[in-house]
C-alpha cells in the first residue's frame, strides 16, 4: 500500500500515465493497463475545480506475484478502501476516484487517484494526513485485506537497515564521513 503523496502536477498527466502502454522508464508494458473502478473524467473535472496547490493523491495497492485476487475480490478491496480512508463520505456524492490495474510486472497493482475535494462543499479532504498514525492505519488496513483474502501478512524485518526520509535526501549530497 504505497501512497505517492499529495500531488501538484496535472491530474490528466497522472491518469495518462496510468493508462499508458509504457511504464515510467518508457518501456512498453507487455500487459495493457485496464480501467477498473471510478471515473477518470470525473477526477479530472473535480481536480481542475480545485484552487489549492495540492489537487489529488495517488497510490497503489500491490499484490505479491503468487497473490491473484479475482476482479470480484479486487472490487471488494476498492470498497473497503473507500469505507476505510473516506469514512463517512459517499462515493459519487462526496468524492470521486479512479482505479486501474497494471499487471506488467508479473503481479497485480491496483492504482488509484483521488481528488482532494469534498464535492458538496468544495472543502479539502485528506484521506492520508501526515504522521505515524497514517502509516499505522495503512498497515492495519493491509493486514485486514490480507486476512480477508487469505494472503500472508506483511512482516517488516526489524533488523533491516534503512535510511529515514531525511537521510535519503541528505546523504547523497553530503561530504560528511558520518
């Protein structure tokens, strides 16, 4: 469950990428992406009406190559996602989204785009507020979906060394021996 963050670039460009026959490296996708749920056009109209800097959020729910949920199961995942991260809001009334599927990497990737506006008021919505609580909430959602579908749980390796976001940005440009 990877959230790409709140985006400022064109939502149409993001949708074009999701629908494209080529990946981010320009490599031809051996499996054509397919529309799955929601409406790309509704998302474009909604995001273009936003005057704020951040217009939408995008992300992907990626499954292991051995995990092959059916379209019916994937639709249930989309509905659970909407009920979890857009709690209290009704799809098509309070918010819109767009979902498509990539299978070109040998696994199912369920991609989404959500404009950051509540449709009846025009006020900002934020399904993924900043902070650790967001990560814990996403991890709990992933665990729930894996349980529902009978898939193995994702267990993080506590011994794996990894850089913080700050270190990942700073270290490549640092001359320090630390």
